[in-house]
C-alpha cells in the first residue's frame, strides 16, 4: 500500500490518530465522526490529480481529512 501524509483542515486530532483512523476506514471498519457521530466515508480522488489519494469526510463536513501521496 502507498504511504501517505495527512493534511487535516478542521480537526485537532493528532497526526498519528488520524493515520490510525484512516487505516481502519480503508480496512472497511465503520468509524464515527468525533463531532457529530455520523459514520465517516472515504472519497476517491479526481482522476487528473495524482497528488491526492482522497478525502475522509463525515456527512456534515465537520471532519474533512485530505490524503496526499508522500
Ligand atoms: Zn461530523
């Protein structure tokens, strides 16, 4: 699996806890948003942008984590 760095726009979570969260999500687990408790979902990147792997977001937008190729 490609390693990735994490850019977090809206949360105070630590980098390591974000990485754990993302790995759990990508492994198929259901992870609730820490703010609204709705399940987070991963979205795939646009095909023309090779620098971004995707986003982790909750339905309300209080969690929005961008994954970048390292
Ligand atoms: Zn939320």
